[in-house]
C-alpha cells in the first residue's frame, strides 16, 4: 500500500480559484488564502448549497476547538484528543457530500489533519482481503446513530451500483454484524497504513469529497481553532463522487 501516491495533491496548497478543478480530479483540495468565516462561506457557496449541522451557527459554520477535556468517540472533535479518520455524519440517510474546513489557529504541538483515500482502501481489500470486503458491503453490515439510524453497508452502493459511498465512524460508535466485526481489524489496519498527515497553518484548509475521503486529526497541545462547513455541491462539482466499484465478482448479497 502506498499512501504517497497522493503526495503531490496533499503537499501543495492551491488558490481558491483552483479548488473545483482539484476536487473534481482527486476528490480533495488543500487551499490557502482564506482568513475568516465570511470568506469561507463565500467559498462554500461557490461550491454548492451550505447545509445545516447540529453544531453549526445560523450560517452553517461550525467552530471546532476544545470545549471539554474528554468526550465519547463522537465528541472527540471538541477535545484535544486524536480524532480517527471518519466520514462526517455517517448515520444520516445522505451524509453531506462535501466538507470545507479552514484553520484559524494551529496548535503549538500536534493537531495535524489526517486523510485517507477510500479508493486506495477499497482497492486493497479487493486485491488482498475480498472476504473482509464482502462482509463490509453486506446490506446489514453496520448500524450507526441513535435517532437518525443508518443500517447498511460500510461501502454503500450509489449511482445505480456503479460507485460506492464510504461510511466509517469510530469503531465504538457502530453496531456491527458478526462478519463485519471480524472484518474491522483488517479494515482498520488498511486505514492506518493509508493515513497521511498534513499540518495546516492559519489561512489554510481543505475541501473533501465526504463520500470518498476519510478525515481526522492528531492529538494536540495548546489552542487550535478550525471552521467547518458542510455543502451539497452544485452539479458537476463532484464529477465522480465516491469510489468506483471494482470488486471484480465480489458479491455483496
């Protein structure tokens, strides 16, 4: 497994005007040159319609910083603890397709953003762990959430089955079938091997296809402030959302 195949994408920061092309090609874009919430909202609105979030303000902007010393797996984002690579709002019927995140203040130590390309994870499972993949694409592989419960595959077929939407939450936040539970160890090893960490400084951020890329954060010390906006993209912004299904005969039924 070679997470460095995305090194050029994850090593370079583009201007806001270049984000759409980068996002369409790679499902992710790192950007620079945005310094406040108003400018971030403007960027989000060029990409699509801003979506409300339970933690956001009236403009759809969520401020992510330390609010408590400790929390459960789903509240770790508001602590200084590490946040495992995940899909935002994986319990929703349709998770937000695009996320826009901006760094306002970077921690003195730690706090690197982490990324995992679901395409690479899926390809490895197809080639090296088809039984684990079969368990993870079963229609009853996982249940997420308490009020808005999603029950279905971890790799969910979309677009008529031609593509897959990746849904991953912290392990302790899901309820899994016996077969999917056994496959999680393999899945988490692949995710760990594919994780790339990027340190964002103030004025830098990223836009990701939330159906394809997992995102997280390393633990940190000091103050760290991020802004997040969820977006339903305009037609054509995500030309190839999610993951191309290349299971080559691996049945999920």
